[in-house]
């Protein structure tokens, strides 16, 4: 879907240990959203169990980026 242009919309997904739900959520966004988009998966700590799943999906989903929240809740 990437054309090199800026995305029309950015989704921000805060996560906390969501390894079972994140893949379905990301795939649903990929299928349902018809405009150029990006997805920021925001996590608070490096041990979050969501991260390995997202990292595994990133080669297939270049619109997905991980972003660590360093500002606190």
C-alpha cells in the first residue's frame, strides 16, 4: 500500500502485553482501511509481550512502527 507519500491517517495503538490480540488487530486495520495509513504501536516497557509479535509482522506490514512511551502514563 505504501507509495512513499505521507499517510492520510495514523492509528495509535497503546498496548500492554497483548500478544494474542495484536496480530488480529493489525490485520483488520490492514484489510479495512483503504487509505494510505500508518500504525504506531505504543508500549511502555521493553519486556511487553506484544513486541515479539509486532516485530515478526513488521516485514509484512511496513506501515506498522513500534514506539516506546518514555513520558509515563
